[in-house]
C-alpha cells in the first residue's frame, strides 16, 4: 500500500465517522419525535471503542515484528566535559539512554488511555460532563490533553530525529504548558475576562509554534544529512521514503487546528457576550474538539504503524 492509498483510506474513514455521527442515531428526540440535542454520551462511547480497537489493531499487526532498533524510544544525553586533547578545551560526551518501550507500544498505551478518558466522559462523569458543557467549558479535557498531547509530541519528536533528552524535556514541558493556556482561556471566558483569555491564547500559539519550529528544524537537518550520504561513495544516494514527510506535516496541521478552534471560540464567545451578556452554546465547540482529537490521534498512530510496515523502504537507494 502506498502512502497515498493510506491517506485516501483514512480520509474515507474520517468522512464515514463524521457522516454517521451526524445522523439521527446520535441525537435525542423531543416529545414530537423531532431531532433534539446531540448525544455526547453515546458519541464518547463510540470514541472509546474506536481508540480501543485501534490499540488492538496495532498490537495484532505488529506483535510478531522483531525489530528492537527501528522506531525505539532510546534517547541521548549530551554533556560538555573538559577536553583531553591538546588545543581542545571542551568536548561533547554523548550517552545513550535505553528505553524498554518502543514507539508503537507507546501508541498502544496512549490509545488505551484516551479510550479510558472517553469512558469517563460517557459514564463515570456523565451528568457533570454535560453540565460543564452547558456552562461553557470542559476542564477535564485540558488534563487529558496535557497527558495525551505530550505523549504525541514526544513521539513526533523522536520520529523527527530529536533524540537529546535535554531537548525533549523542554519540548514536552512547553506542550503541557500550551494545554494549560487552553484551560486558562476557557475559564477566563467563563468569567467574562476576555483580556486574560486573549493573552493566554497568544501565549499558547507562541509555545506551539516554538515546539513545531524546533522539531521541524531538526527533521529538516536530518533529511538534509541523509540526502547527502552516498553509498558507495561517489555513486548513489539514499532515497527518503515519502511516508516520513506525511508523518510530520499533516500532524503539525492537525495539532495547529486545536489552536484555531480555541481562537474561534474566544472570538465567538466575546462577540456574543458583549452583545447579549451571555455566552453562546459551547457544545458545537466541544463536538469539534472531539472530532479533531479522534482524527489527529488515529492518524499519528495508524500512520506510524503503516510506516513501520514500510520500513524496508529505508534501504532503497536511488542513483
């Protein structure tokens, strides 16, 4: 299967999920039998089932693959020490940090965690979840994103070539801080404090763009180095598998869309609040967040699994 076939299949799946969940099956009925409110409980049960199924599918697909090196979580720890050679006052010392967890194992745990959170929404928190949506916020989401999105950006960093733990720690920390700015903005909007909400959204964008730039610069540098390798010298160069590019760029677009949703909610809420003194219905925004969360997480994990099956392409050489 080519990466284009995968993208087409994923697009068809996403369209099917969106279409199905906007039918009468996912809406309540009023006394007259007409369509009522969107059934968030049922939707979250479906999302829990989809994420659990994705975890199972990846496990079944890759359980017999014995490749401890490819796509592992091993990091490096760079240290600067006094040089031991004449004329070299400082030297870089690199230590490898082994991890027993592969990237695909992390994706499986990540899917199971997300499935568990959706069950909390639908079952354990139930009425409290719906009450929060009617108030105009979802504070639990930012806790879940703080964990799940940080794992996702960790995985993307590793795939992009960021292996130094001294770079990984601030990237993951900045991502968690980005999620916190989302929480701050929603709570500020709830109070009618739109100045604080605006500043937190701006800070979130600054953090998010900084994360993406640091990862993308490393990825571009790594790709440039690979393209410059000749094997044998002076004859052939390595060919970059196209699927690698489709991991990075669409993932950045997916993640950036969450900031777009937060910005649009701020704009809509401020306009409505200033005109009526009340906040608009938050539930369409929550529904959009749920769709984006589903598609971004499924795309990253399933596409990495697809790339794993294409790993032989890394041995391809082009003249």
